[in-house]
C-alpha cells in the first residue's frame, strides 16, 4: 500500500510509528486489521483494512487540496491493486472522511484467498520409505 500511494502521489509518506508533529503535506498509512479464516479446503481467506491519512499543507484552508487528493486516491484504485506478482485484488469500497485541521482519512478494505498446504496431504517419512522399498525391493538407499 505504501508503494502504491508513493507511486500515484506527489506527497511524501511518513512513518506511521512516529508521533506528532507531522511535517505537512504528507501521508500516513495504518494497516488496522488482518482477519484470516478457512475459505475452502485449500484456500485461506484474508481480510485487510487500511486507513490512509492525508495531512494537507494548510490546516485551515485545505478544501481544494483535500478534494484533489481524494480524487487521486479514488482514481488510483479503479484498476486492480497489485499485492505481489500473481496476486491482485479489486477494491470495491473506498470511504473518505474529512477530519478537523486539514486531515483526510481514507478507509479501504479488501479480501484475498491464498492457497495453503493442508498438512493431511503431506506424506510422512515412514510412508516415503515404504514406497521406496516397494519400488526398489528390500535394498535401502540413503
């Protein structure tokens, strides 16, 4: 998410672990929740929620700048969001809230299904040795 916002924006991204004061204008991104659950026998469902805060340059007269950033963010998520090679998601909802002091909060959520290996399908070493004996006879190979 940080790479995406940096790519589409002219504003800097500051570390979300730092406390105030914030050097304006800038973005801060917080990953709020990650929920996982079983989607099917081979897929795990992952839900992720982000809060993206934009701090406008001027605390008092920020309406135009905030509207520009709101449009920039909403347009940037019209295309699928690339998480990594071979993994993209569509972000259905992007919610904006204008806060006090020239701050814009953007909240977005997405879900992905990731494949995982079910341990019940993994053969134990003993089963592998038994198969090897059947194939090669009683000889043992190390």
